[in-house]
C-alpha cells in the first residue's frame, strides 16, 4: 500500500458494531481514501484482520475483503494513526453510566473524553473530529473545548454524524441509507469541514439523502430517532396486552392501523420486547437530559417507553408461569433464539437475558438455542453456569422440554419440523411465540398449547 497516493487519510477509533461496518463501507466505496480503524482491544483488531470477524453481520466479510489490504487497515497503533489522519471518526462506546450522578440513566462519556485527550496528545496538525458514537446533545461543545485547549496552536473542528444502521441489515443500510446526517457549526470552519464529510458520502449516497444541520440538532436527532422507533414498539406492545384480554388480534390491529399512510407499517410488530445496545440506553439518556433541564413531564413521558418494555418482558414470563399451572420449578423450557433480533449474534439488552433470569428465579431449567449467539449468551449468563444448558440444534434443545419459547425471529425457526419436535416433548406441550412468527393454528393441530403475543391462546384445555 503506497500511502502517498491516497487523497485523504480517514481514521476511525473504535472497531465495534458501528465503526467496523461503517468504515468498511467507506473504504469499499472510496478507493481514493486510506481508511484505518484502530481499537484498544488487540484481540478484536486481530479478528478484523482474519476471516473470523468479531461480529456477525450478513455481507460484512465480503465487504471487508473487498477493501482490506487495498485501502482498509485494522490496527492497534492508535497514536501514530491519529498523527497521520486528516479526519477522525470516533466510534467508541458510550454506555449508560453505572456510578455516581446520573447512574442508570446518563451516558458514560469517559471513553469519549479519553479518546479526545489521546487525539490532543498525539496530533501534530489540524483535524476534523466526527462524533459517530451516540452522544448527549451538546457533547460536541465540551469536546471542542477539550480538543482546542491543546497548547499546540492546533484547530479541531468537531462535527456530528450519527449512524442509523440497524444490526442484521447493516450492510444494506450503509449501502443505501434513508439519510446521512451531518451536523456542523454554522461558521466558515464548520461549513468547510461539513463539505469534506458530505464529499465522502457523496461517493455513493445520492446528494438529496445527505442532510446537514447544526451540531445540536444532529446529536439530538439520533436520540430522538431511536426513541421514536422504540416508542412504536412499546405502543403496540401495550396494545398486545389489551388484545389478549379482548380477543382482538394485535397483528390484525397493527395491519389495520399501519395501512394509514400517516402511521405507516414499520416497527409495529408486537414482541417479547425490544433489545439491542441502543434503544434503552438512548432513551434513558434522553430522559436524563430532559430531567437535567427541569423538563419532568417530558422525561416521564419517554421513560414510560422503557417501563412498558420491561412490563412486556415480565408479562411474557408471567404468562408462561400461569399457563403452566402456576409452577415451572424443575420444568425444562427451551428458548429458541437468544440474539436481540434475527441475523445478528449480538445479545446486548436482549429480552432473552431477562426472560432467562426470571425463569431461573422460578427454578425452571432453561435450554438455550441460537444459530449465532451462544457464545455471547454464555458470557451474559456466566454467573449461572450450572443452571442453563446451551444447545445449537433446536431439535435437541427442545427434547424432553415442557415448553418452547420463541425469543428471536430467526427464519430457520419458521421452517422447523414441529411435529417431530412435539413428539419428543413432555405433554402437555406448550409453545410461547414471543415474536408471532409461527403458524399458530398448525401448531395447535399438531397438539401444542399455543400462546402468541397479543392474540387469544389456542389450547386443548377445556
Ligand atoms: C458504540 C456505542 O454503543 C454507540 O452508542 C455508538 O453509537 C457507537 O459506538 P458499538 O460499535 O455497537 O456502538 O459499540 P462496541 O461494539 O462496544 O464498540 C466500541 C469499540 O470501541 C470497542 O471495540 C472498544 O474496544 C473500542 N474502544 C473503547 C476504544 O477503542 N477505545 C476506548 O477508549 C474505548
Ligand atoms: C436500532 C435502530 O433501528 C437503528 O437505526 C439505530 O442506529 C440503532 O438502533 P438495532 O437495535 O440494530 O437498530 O435494531 P432494530 O431493528 O431497530 O430492533 C431493535 C429491537 O426492537 C430488536 O430487539 C427488535 O427485535 C425489536 N423490534 C423491532 C420489535 O420488537 N418490533 C418491531 O416491530 C421492530
């Protein structure tokens, strides 16, 4: 690789679910730029350099292979790469704070700030710094202050460019985003930096989909987008509880309301609850920001989105318990799926974690199956090694179980031979479809007692 021939040197700090795929797409689409990704985690970097990538994402390996060794580099040399970069994307994690003021709600910015300080320390020239991580509104201001108190006479222009990709569809989302959002300061230096970032995306994203705004709008839009998406799920999940009491069918209700073009049909699938690294964290962050500005009612409004999600997870387990004659102690329950959604191995905030723990509290014996997430599941449940079994094969997982619960909407679970699964189970056999992906009537006819979300159960009990 001859570094002199590249038009720009782009660096990304943080080789996670966001940084890795995003930079792989930029590198694949822009062979004229050198794209380097660094991370403090050497094992992760090594995995990015191999064919066994640290994250599972359909199409990602092909994309990485297209550019790796050409203009895409994974490295642990953080300082040297900071020195060389023209543009630095920061994509380190911003988890919910677990200590001190704002614990449990506000974003923990320590990694972001440490990264800003290492940029200041290593830099020898002006740079554009881009917030790729999701951050509280007005963080860019604090970052600019840290970066520009450098004593070296260097100027750092801080921009916000939040990432809206969803896991499982990351490559398609990056290839053809609904929009790219770039927030900058509204002065000459801000506008110049913004134009440089627009130019990167314009290599493959139509210009009309590249939106620009002020920095604060951009930072806030990311939190609000996730809050609105999660709010739709909590809204339909709240209605699923009412459907179960009234013989209405939540899928029919969702379809009927979704046909109204003002409402739209996306994100109306009732489920065991939403998971993932973003929704809960970002809403709680929004709640904290509102509280800190004294906007109590606004904070409470959004906090209820998270509360309904927790309620939905609890309701799911209560339903299992009450349907199975109020005791599941010693009963085997197979969870099909542990990832927070299909097509990913990611289990962060997966409802399956909470459901497993509640089932264990009832002394159930839990057998976990998932095509991609067993390694993460074992790590999530490492404090209960003897109480849980892991079995990749769903047929074996369900053997001698009293109940199956569908936790993730993996396509393969819709194609299983449920008659043969039923034959191997304890009777009466129960099936709880936490994603409403199966043919409930067919399962009932096989002999299962079927409990979907937001629909009348189909049972053989009189
Ligand atoms: C993270 C945040 O969770 C999200 O809010 C933000 O929008 C983007 O970054 P994700 O990529 O899913 O999302 O996180 P993760 O997979 O944990 O990746 C972060 C990476 O940053 C890790 O590989 C971690 O090792 C690295 N990191 C963290 C650094 O390189 N330096 C640090 O100081 C801290
Ligand atoms: C989300 C946002 O979609 C994305 O724009 C942002 O950048 C990061 O957060 P992600 O968490 O990867 O992406 O997945 P998403 O598809 O949004 O699903 C989140 C959770 O909601 C999953 O647990 C999913 O199963 C659940 N969900 C989604 C539902 O329960 N019902 C739905 O109708 C849609």
